[in-house]
C-alpha cells in the first residue's frame, strides 16, 4: 500500500511541499538506479583489482624461478676459517682446494713524529701531492697556520682516494694516511715540496698496497681484493686469513634442493591464492544473480582455464625425467589448487637437477620456453600494468562510473529545474487562491453590510 499524503496548505489547504517532494522522488528513480549500477561496478572493479594484484604476485613468484639463480640454487661450505664461500644459483658444483699465501692489503703510511697535534708550523709550508695508482695526483697546500689536525682535514676533503688520521704513541703524534682500496695497482705515492712531514720517506711506509696471492687446486692466482667471484664461476670467495702451506681450505659447492623447494612452495601458495579467489567469485550465492556478480564471468573463466592448463601440461621441447610439474611432486587438485610434496621436489633436484632446470628454464638457444616463462606470459597477459586485460577492463569500468556521474549530474540539474518549476506553479496557485479568498471576503463584507442597512 502506498503511503497517504497529508495536505495542509495555507490558502488551498494542500501540503504543496509534500506534493513537490513526492513528485521529485518519482523523477529521481532513474538516478537511484544509476547509483546502484555505480555501486555494482565499483564492487566488480575492486574484486578485479584484487585478482590483478594476485596475478601480479603469482608472476613475481614465477619470475623468481625463471633464471638459473632461482632454479639452480647452490650452497657453499669451507673447511677453514681463512676462507668463506657463498654460492649463487648456477654455480659450478664440486670441491675445490683454496690455499691463501697473502691477503690483499691497502697502503698505510705514517709521517715523522711530532710533539703536538695542535701546534702550527712544526713541518714547514708548501704542497703535499698524493697520487693513488695511475690516477692524477691531488695537491694539498700546507701553510704556516696548519697543524697535524688541520692537515688531516685537508687531506680528507681533497678528493684523493685515501683516508687520513692521527696516531698517538703516548709521547709523539704521527699523521697516518691509508689507501681506500687494496691491491698493488692502488699504491699511494707522496711528493712533498717544502714540507717536512716525512710521508715521502720510504721507511715510513708501514704496509704496502699488495694483491691477494692464492691458488685454486694448485692453480696460482692473484686478485686486487680479498673478495671476488670470478675464480670459481658463481662462487664468491672471501679471503679472511692465510692457510698453512700444503693444507688448503676445502670449499664444497653443492646443489641446495631445500632452497629451491622453498621458492617453489611460495609459487604454489601464490597460485592457490589466485585460483581460490576465482573460485569464491564462482560460488553459488542463491537463485538471484546480482548486478555485482562475477559468477560465470568469461574473463575469469579464461584465467582459470589458462592457469590450469599451464600447470598441468608438459613443456613442449623439454626432454628428460621431468617434463611437467606432476612428475616432481606438484599436482593439480579437483578444486583447481596445487599441492606440493616437498620431499619429492627435493628428491627430483638431487636425482636430476639438469632435468629440473630444463623444465623450469627451457633452452633459449633451441627456442624452448621453460615452464615459468610460459606461466609469466599468462600472468602478464592479464595483469600487465599497461596492456593487461584486467588493467584494461578496470580502466573501462572507471570510465563507465565517470560517465554515470555525468549522467546523474545532468539528471539532477533537470530535476532541480523541474522542482523549481513546480514550486513556482504551486506558489502562483496559492497566491491566486489567496487573492480569490480575499476578494470573496470583501464581497461578503459588502453584501452583508447592505442587508443589515435595509
């Protein structure tokens, strides 16, 4: 039953304000429909945005397993504290004997001894030229006002690749200058003109710049630093001390199947988050399908189908023991999610790491696309921030919402004019009725007065 409208006008007896409000509300019905459509579109856009975020995260986890560093994970151990080793993905596996004769050092040179560090004029005036390796010499001007402390500041701000400081032995002070880089190529040369600091005295060079001297399985090598990754491919060696002659440090580089399994589990988790989210959208929510429903949405169906096909089908062109995920313990369930048998994955890597690598990485030289590159092509197809289908669809929804805003604004302006016109008409009617009432009262007054006089 419709609500009863009450009338209580001033002249007409009609509640004209309520009449206008009721008529305006009828005109606003299309606006309320558009607003509901906006709410539906906003809900769809939000949920598509969540799916896009999940697809992006899935692509990121896939990329972490799409190169040698991610798939061919390795670990390195050393038998001696004199050498530490860290292996990157794809490192050369095996055992290596590392014998360290000398460590790489940076030059350290001292000045002559002086009685005070804050007294000026103790070492003459002139220039101190500092040259590091083959770089151009840097000139430091020393004046009569300089002390050891101010010379330190001048050297440190000169731009020379050295660091200066002061050492106090309990009686005298010495200026110390250290090269910032190790290696014979970074030797520091001092030239004093007019000054008597003694930095150019060969006897004051306490540590010469020198290279690390070591061997790998008896093969002699040198490096300018104590940390390098080019002696054994994929392995960073850090030389900490020297080894006993004839007793090298044993560095063992082996496949780290557990680290690979951890990364693969992260991929599986991201995959399940994505597919489970799609399943929620497809869940039956009753007989009435709302405007915001994504149940049966064709794009979500394609995403679901393509992801499922990716993880369940063999990789074309790959040969060996493992050509699909299921063969190494990663299986697709009836609900569309993945399960992973961690031990099966570890066993697969340990038994045939080359085949696992081929499955995940493919062979670019032979034109074979690995599993993870195949999957990221799918995630990018939908979630790419510029060209992805989800990106485009969300953008189109945003345009729709903006268009509806414009439509609502236009409708509201028309309704405002309509309401204004109604008020004007009812006002005119009230004024007319009021005028007629006034005239009627005057006539009654006139005729009533005349009858009384007769």
